[in-house]
């Protein structure tokens, strides 16, 4: 196991009816900006519950900013950042999924990047863009934020990262800062019952691939992380099928919600090499073709595993054995290559069973899509991906070709 520090200060408040805890969790005298997405939070009554809880104690002043898109848009977020400065907001409350939470983290970070000599404290678009280009690494102050999670998928509710999309620049870029760990996140699994099936399945797949990015590399004898990761994968396989068969089952929803949070709260990634090739190439697919985040991952992951099967061989065999119970000692003894291929095919079948694409063709793309993706990867300096840092543009091209 490699050296590591693990720090996660996010208070998780889990369970039905827990939104009312906001009356204690948000400071009594805060100037709060509730941020939300395209309307689901209003439609489902979640926003009303939030408003009511915030009005219960104390003396809070509450403002609202709606319209944060899936794959949150830079320009929209800067409008929210201007609102933060206009009203001297000191607490952001994100009500939604990864997009709203990520977007609110970005707002929390960039609202201090105002134009020079500007009395109304408008945020500088250039400074904010430069900050995103450098992953927000150099920002040393942020507004406090909390989250009410309505879709289990990204882990944003318990981590310090986010991804922001800039459509005009065709760029979807990640950022990270210890300043944007939420102060708390409320996880009420009943809130996920209103999700369309497509979003439920996207969430299961996103969480699955988060685990794979941190697990399917090479062994460093990290037994806790490996066993934990394998358990999360097995739960997602089981509960993915269960939620498809019985979407109203709240116990299933609870397990999916907590699993997705655990998949990317830093724990299983401590002290182990991590990959993230699937995600970085996937971001380009979203920004060029507006494919849902999770669906880019299910298209690419099987090809990443096939293309890199030599360097990932030990872990692929471990994955086959411990997650898919493919027994190398059985009578019908298979060689390593066929064990690995069987595990990858099982992974594809799992994605398919959730209604997710496993090839570019499934999303109506052909080889003409590949050159522009490679160009964008180069423009965004995604030229040394993977746990060994040697997935260059040629490797990414081969991965995409395998995904046709
Ligand atoms: O916008 P509204 O109307 O709210 O509708 C949303 C949206 O259309 C809807 N929705 C959310 N909760 C609902 C609901 N509909 C009915 N009932 C509910 N309870 O679901 C749609 C998708 O929402 P979104 O927030 O976009 O989904 P998700 O949580 O999958 O977030 C995806 C974003 O997170 C980023 C992705 O790149 C993408 O931009 N990621 C963030 C990560 C992180 N911070 O660590 C890691 C991930 O790898 C991921 O990259
Ligand atoms: Zn993801």
C-alpha cells in the first residue's frame, strides 16, 4: 500500500425526512443561496421542504438560483456567482445531483474572483476561466456550502471535486479544492423515487465506474481498499438489477444511495494507484456530443480494459475472481486471457441490462467522431492518462477505435 493522508470532513445526514435537519445544519443568521437545476426539485416538492426547514429556526435570509443544467454550464454558474456577491451570500445550499453540487462548488470558489476596481463586484469571466483551466488549484477562499442530494451517482456530496462544462469552448474540465468539501450533505433516499429510470441507471453505472477507476489498476497489496471496492461493485451489480425489477423498493434505493457516495468519497482511492482514463475521454464525448456522463463511461470502460489488459492483468484476474466469481480452477479451466475477456463481457452485459450503451454505435457515432475527440484531448492536455501516465493520444485513439 502507498503512503496516504485521508481527510473527509463531510457530515452525512442519511434517511427519510432528514431535510428538516437543515434548520440546525445551516447557520441561523446565514444569507443563503439555494441553488437547483431545471425544475425537478420544485416539481417534486423538495424545494418546498427545504424552504420550510430554513424558515424554521433563526433569522436566515434566503435567495434562490435555479436553472443549473446537467453538465453545469460555466456561464450559468457565473451568473450565480454574481448573485452571491450582489447579496453578500455566505452559505450555498445545493439541492440536486452532481451537476448542481459541482456547479455550486465552482460558484463557491470563483465568487471571490471579481473584476479589478469594480464596485458591484462582478466576477471576472477571464479569471474564472483561468481558474478552471488550472483546476481551481490557486483559489484560497470559498463560500461555505451544503447539499441536499436528489440523485445518487457522482459522490460530489462527499468529495471536494467537480466538473464544469463550457459549451462554447467545447470543454468539460475537472477542478478540486479542499475548500469545497460540503459542510454537510443530506441523503434522503425517498427523494430518488421520482427519478426517471434513465437517471437511476446512469447513477448506478457512474458509481460502478468510479470504483473501477480506483480499483482496476495494478495491485499494491491494499487489502482494505480492494475488498471494499469489490463489495461496492457487487452491491451495484445486485442492486442495479433489483432497482430495474422493482423501482419502488426503498431498501434498494437506500443501498444504491450510500454505495454511490462511498464509491467516490476518497476512501477506496487512498494509498492505491488510480486510472481515470475512462472519465477524461468520456468528458470529451459529453462536451462534443452531449452524451450523458455515465453513458460515456459505459461506452468506454470495456475498451479501456481490453486495450490495457496487459498492464492491468493482475487486477483484471482479481476482478474476474472476486467480483464475477469466475473460477480459474474449475474443471473447464480457462486461460488468463479468456478469464479476462469473460469478466469484460459480463461487465458489458451488466451495463446493457441497465439499458446503457456499450459502444459508440449505440449512440449513433462512427469513426468520424474519433479525430475531433483526440483533438480535444490534446487541447486539454489529456495526453498522459492512466495509473502509469502513459496513455497518450495513440492509446486513447485505440480505445476509441475499440469502442466503435
Ligand atoms: O435539472 P433537474 O430538473 O433537477 O433534473 C435533473 C437532471 O435532468 C434530474 N434529477 C435530479 N434529481 C431528480 C431528478 N429528476 C427527478 N427526480 C429527482 N430526484 O436528473 C438529471 C441529471 O442530474 P445531474 O445532476 O446532471 O446528474 P448526476 O448526479 O449524474 O451528475 C452528473 C454530473 O456530475 C459530474 C458529471 O461529469 C456531470 O457533469 N461528476 C461529478 C463528479 C464529482 N463531483 O466527483 C464525479 C463524476 O465522475 C462526474 O464526473
Ligand atoms: Zn463519473
